[in-house]
């Protein structure tokens, strides 16, 4: 038991001694994995008694820099070379027990890193800031082979000035340090700016003017389409170019050296030339709505029919509704559209027409069932013809000039009306029917006398008197409702026959022909009052009165006996001619009758 206690005591003393030894032993740094390394490169430290929370420093005293440790144990430490000045330095390990002796180490400078060049472009004389890392130990900074002027520098930033002799355009900006070279792109040019473009509404082939600054060496694009360099003039503050045929609406860009880009704030609207592909109607009148079809019609500002600008309504980019104006005359006219993009004329024919007028009927007098030619002005697109209110079909037409129709059997005299959508025109037509006689004035007349015949359809009619072989001679008036004729010498009492162009005869009431007594003679040649005397001659049947002597005697009594007259010598008769009177007049005998006692 006593020996056991002694053994436990001895062990405790040994453990205490051992603990005191470890607790007061500083770390020992015996080896580095590499004698030199780049900043941020990993290295491994080997040694003893690194403990649980070692610290590794690079450098001396106050300038020492603590390195970031990745992992560690009692004998190894893995870390990253901290950012310290390049060159020879010392590495130490520190714990709470103390600090190791240093080992020499050389920090290598990494190649330069450029993170930004501000600005990325500029003209000669512009200050440029180069930012990044490891920019110290500079050997040279140049634009291609022309050295830049360095104003100030640090490891993270260098300020330079672009030399006056650096040419315009893309350049290689070279930063060269002892550790290496880094090359970035730089454009020696001012940043292009567009202050205005115009016009904002235009068409292919027109000139586009771009105002701004730093535009030299610029390439112009409209909505992504580059313009022709050969048609472009460039100044630093102005570019004039021609809009390509295939250009479309969009923003304008100016790209300088294919790197620097200026974009307009305004959109340039490109209007392709309008084109009329089709007219829905081929003809029309004033007030019609004409549908015009085509393409690129959205910016049409003027529609003209003939030479007259018309009212129109845009329906879509492919359709316009135009109002046909009142043109002075009928005829084929052009339909044109004009706008920012240019002009276009329809290839389709369009015929404008006005109302028919100046109708002439041939013949102006015609029989029922016969053809009728209607001529006049503006007989275009005739839709209907009526004769005395009866609609008739058009047999044939010479468009614009004449029509051929048939007269209905039931037609009567009246207007012939021709109709188109533009209006109507009329002319009177006489339908010739069988002559009508309503009156004859007088109903008795002598040969050669004027007779008035009234009625209808008497124009140019032939008037035949009973007993006459030929038609009566015209007396001075030849109209449908009234004819004047002279009684023929051979006319006899009886009805008249009237024949017009229908060749149908109209027979009138009886007409009396008045003729004076002719070739009058008597027997005996003398006698006393109360004696009978026999008279002979022509036309004795019409005798109304007989007187003896000087005509102052009392009218004698007489009796018609066949072709003769027996007359009694009246009281108061005197020697002289015997005078016979009828409606035609008075005729006296050539011989004298002697009154005896």
C-alpha cells in the first residue's frame, strides 16, 4: 500500500514537470515549402509547438503583415502570402508561448492587373485613370509604341495623360511592370453625342442630317441598317447621309471606330413610297366612296382624283376610302396618292361620269314596236330607259354616245327618260298612231278655198277629198294637231280621207264642195210675167235663188226638174240677165231675157 502511494506521487510530480515544460516552450519554425512565392500564393510552414492559435507575420516589427492561415496543427501551417512589398522579408510564427526565430523569404511581385480604365476613350491630352492591382514597379506605360505621360501612380491606380502624337482610333494601352505586362483596349477619340436628327419623318433616298459632337470617323445606322459611306459626308459636329432604300423606322446610331456609340433620343420614321395596287371600283360619280387598296398608305397626305385633291379616310396601311369629287366632265381620270414617302398613281382605270344631257331621239316621231335611237351627251353607265313611263330594255349601246331601244306596243306620246347613277335626262317622243280628225272648218267650201282640219297625228298626213285623185295641196300649216289644205279643183261633196305615216286611213264626215252655176242658158228667150222658163247648165242642184233683170226684182219661184230648173217669171221682172245664186256665189246668163207684156 505504501509503495503504491509513492508511485502515484512520483507520477504526479513528473506530470507537473512535463506540463510546465510545454507551457513555457515557444514555437520553432524549421522549414518553408518554398523560399519565394507570389502574393496570394499558398506555402506551407513546418516546425514544432505551433499550438492551437498561431499567428504568422511577414516583415519586421511595426511593418509586419499578418498572413491569412488556411489550416494548421502542431507541426505545420498552410497560409497565403499576404500583400506585402515585393523583395526579401522574414517569416515568423507567434503563439502565446512566444515567437519563433525568423526564416528568410522572398515575396515575388505578381503581374499587373487592370480592372478599369476611366474613361475608356478620350482625345489627346485627356487624363486617364488606370485602376487595378500590382501596378507598382512600373517600367513603362504606352499607347502602342508611344509612351504616355504618368502624372501619379500607386499599386492600385495610375493617372496618365494621352500624348498629343497618339493617332485617333483604337489603341493598345500597355501597362508594363517588373512583374509583367497587361494590355487593355483604349480608343483615342471623344465620346460621340447626337444632339438632333432631322427630318424625323422622311423617306428612302432622302438626306438625313445628324448634329452633335465627336462624330468624326462615325458610321451611321438607322434602326440597325448602316448607310452608304459613299453617300455620307462627315464633320466632327455634323453628318449628312442618304437614307437607304430598305431603311425602316427606328433610332439613329453613330458608331465611331466600331466601339463608341451615340444613339439619338428621337425616332426617325421612314416611310416607304406608297403604292396603289387596286381600285375596288372602276367607275363612279360625285359623292361615291372609292376604296383604294395598296401598301405603305398610312402616311398618305393627299389623294387626288383627276387633278382635284379629295377628302379621304385612312382605314389601314393598305386601305384608304376616298370621296369622288364633282368633276366638270365625264372621262377616264387618274387616282394618285402622295405622302412623305413619295407619290403613286393607280394603274387601274377609273372612269368618272356626269348625268346624261342633250338627248336627241331618232326619229323623234316613231310607231309603236319600232326601234328608237337615243343619242346625246354623257350616256355612260346608263341603267334605265323609260318611254312614256314604261321601262324598256337597251338593245345595244355605243357607250357614252347613243342607245338603241324598242318602243313598246302600248307606248303613247310622252317623254323618253334616260337614267344613270349620276342623274337623268329626257326628250319628248311622238308615238305615231292612226290620224284623228276632230273638226273640219268649214264643212263646205269651193275649190281652191282653205280648209282647216283639226285632230291629232296629222303631221305630213295626206288629205284626200272625195272625187279627187291626188292629195290636197298644203295650205300653210302642217302640224300634228292642225292641218291646212286647199280644196282641189276636182273635189266632190263627200267625206275626206286622211292618211298619215301609219298608212291607216281615217274617213271624216261628209264635206260639201261648193261650185257656182256654169254654162247657164234658158228657153224661151222672152216671156211675160207668170210664164215658165227652163234653165240649163251645171251645178243647178245647189241653186238657192233666181232673179230676173237688174237683180232688183223679186226672187222668182223655181222647181228643180232633173238636170234643169223650171222658173216662173216673177212680178216686176225686167228685161236683162237671169242670175242664179248658190252658196258658191251668183252666176248670170250671158243672154238677156226679154220681158213682154
